C-alpha cells in the first residue's frame, strides 16, 4: 500500500483491498477493509470472503470510518496500551496461520 497499491479509497483513511485465495483468483477471494496512513500506520479492521457476502453496508462503512479515525489518531503509547490489553494484535508478514 505504501507503493500506491491501495485499492478503493472509501474516505477518512479507510481502504478496501481484494485478496486472492490460492487457486481461485480475485473473484473467489477475500475483501479486507483497513485504516491506512501512507508510511505511518495500517490497521486491518474487517475481513470477509466474497463468497459469504458481496459487500458491506453504508452503515458499516460509516462505523468503520469512525474506527479508522480513532486508530489513526492514536499515538505510539496508546497503540502499545491497546496491544497490551488485546484490543489490537500486531500482525507480521512472516506469521503463519494456525
């Protein structure tokens, strides 16, 4: 995303990305909504399989925009506290699925 592959910008720092499932391409894949500030922060907020629902509602988008604003405005100490209490979970690129 830092290199411009952001996907649709839904406003307020909320973006929708399409993720292909192995062997199924993007049409059979996942949708992820995330809060994103280029070069600064990214928060995965919501993930769903396209096969389970076509899209999210306008009401859900409004709620996710509020959540995005909340997380993107957090300072490093607030983020650490949210990680420590389990509100947030850090995801690394080399993490394996259980």
